[in-house]
C-alpha cells in the first residue's frame, strides 16, 4: 500500500465511503436485522449459524504461515497475556489456523476458561478428504476441546473451489452433523472465489478481506484497487442477505493503515469504514500486545458511538 499522510487517508476514505453509501441507497436490501452493537464486546449473530461472538475478535495469524505467526513468535507467556486481556475486555472470538501454529498456544491461554465462554475458529489448508478428516481430529487435540465452533477451508482461490475440493466440503459437513464443528465455510483469497462462496449454500461463514484502501483484498481482475472495496462489499452484502455469517479481516490493511504518529486516527477511520459498510458481522484483528487491544477497542467504541449518533 502506498504511504499516505492523514489528509490523503481521510480524502480516500471519504470518497470510498460516499461511493458505498450511494450504491447502498440504490441497490441494497438490509441484511437480517439485529440490535446494532454499541461496544466492541457486544455479542452479534453470525448469519443463520446460531453462533454469537463478540463484534471484535482476536486473530493469531499475523504474517502467519509455515505453522508460525507474529503472535506465536512472542512465546507462550506473551501470547497468553494477549488472550487473557482480550477476555477481560469482553472479547470472546478467537481465530486460529493450522498454518499459524497457534492451536497449542490457544489451548494454554484458554486453560481453565469454560468452553461455552468463547468461540473458536480454525482453518484447514489441506485439499483432500483424508487430510481434512485427520486435521479435524488433530485440531481438537491441539486446542484441547471436544468441538470447534467454525472450521473454514483456508485460502481458497479457484473459481471452482467448491467442486474441486468437494471431498473437504463433505468431511466438514459430516463433522457438523456429528457436532464436531458447529459451522463451516471458507476464507477467500481471490474475487472469483469470493463470488463462488456467495452463491454456494454450503458456505455458512466467510472470512473476507475488507478495508477502505483495497489493500491486501480480493481485487477483481482488470479493475483498479480503488474500486475493490465497493465491489467486495456488494458480494459480502449478498452473503449477509443469504444468511451467511461474514467476518472481516485485514480491516487495518495488514497493519499498513496504522503506522505513524496518526495511527489511532487511521485505525478509527478504517474501523468506522468497515462498520458503516453493513457488510460484516464481526471483525478479526491480529493483536500483538494488550496495548493494541486497548487502542483498537477504544477506537471501535468511538466509531460505534459516531455511527449511532449519525443514525439517530
């Protein structure tokens, strides 16, 4: 993402927000109604899954690959401090993945916390039924739980992922029937995959990249990044209208939007943009310290208050 000063950021965010608002007024039906969250710890419904989670969630996969991430590289003590601080702030949604290597870290961080007090999401990178079945058993051992709330197919990119990897889909559906998981879906990493996810009834939850910049997002081929937020929003609104749970990631543009002296103002504008879009149920942010949790929690609280006052 190109470096921008505060004025440039505000100008671009305002332009994109205006475009989204205009599009919404013309074409969007309201997703299923629920009481708008007032604070980041408010519990919200994830579509028709029956799962409720805090509006703000904790990601454990910043720069995550090869079974490690910025969070796991901190070590268990600091990782646990982040998770416990999140719980103290009322955050109950925790996102993991096999490729982050964060399962065992979460198990230790959540030790002694009643299972019904938090929501776990994880992701399978493997693409065969045999691997996926083994993954689910291993994930539960690593997390120290009997069930996982949400399991996603990780990093789907192909337009035909839903048929190409039908074996994995079938394993996840079977696991849901056996109550090993509560809901299934995917995390999308291409615009074509995102459109497929929106149209496929099997997808109950989608993890999607969304920010005002169009940075680190599912860009439509041949289109400039400036159009990406509006184009992605249109797909996400289709998902929400269909009853799918939509979880936002890369809200802060992979951290690009919150570097520099005005990082908190940028964070607020990015979060406000995501909330005003009406395209998301919840948001996952990869916190790397308790201080970051406090800062983003406060900026989210302020953004929610501004939006509430605006709609009054």
